[in-house]
């Protein structure tokens, strides 16, 4: 039985569908995510450098493991056009056992420093 506390939902917004697709494809191909859902048309209002801003964004819901969050966040920052990208990690409290098992089998375990030698 998979322990739900080992899994995370990472939420990222970006400025375009093309960038969201690029981020999702790379995270999936590198084994950092099992699934990425792209939600088009997220209308965001936020304060940036003292001004209220509004933007049409794409929201990415990324399913991964706790162990991969740090590397996933690093990759998103490398691929993201924003100076300060939204990257929010939410613990998964419970979930379908077969789905959690699938996430665990789909993502790659993070490499340790000794793996790189």
C-alpha cells in the first residue's frame, strides 16, 4: 500500500500554453512528474512591484513524489519566463491506491551525489 504522504501536487502558473507544454513535457520526460494537467484561461490578479497586475495565464497541476519536489522546482525555475514563478507544493493527504501506485512507478527516484560519479 502506498503512503499518500509520499506524494505531492505542485501548482505552477505561466504566461503561455507553449511554455506550459514545454515545462510539462520536460518534467515528464525527465521522470520528475507522473502527470501534468494544463488549465487554460486562469485569470490572475496580483500585486507586483507595487502595482496591481492582471494576466491571462495557464495553470499546471503536477503530480509527483515528495522526493522529486526539489529537483522539479529547480527545473521549473530554469524553464520559466517569470522572475518569480509561482511554484506551490501541496501534500496529498489521501488518494486512490492504484493512482498513487502509478505515480510511484512512473516518476524516477532522484539521483544522489554518488549516482553521478
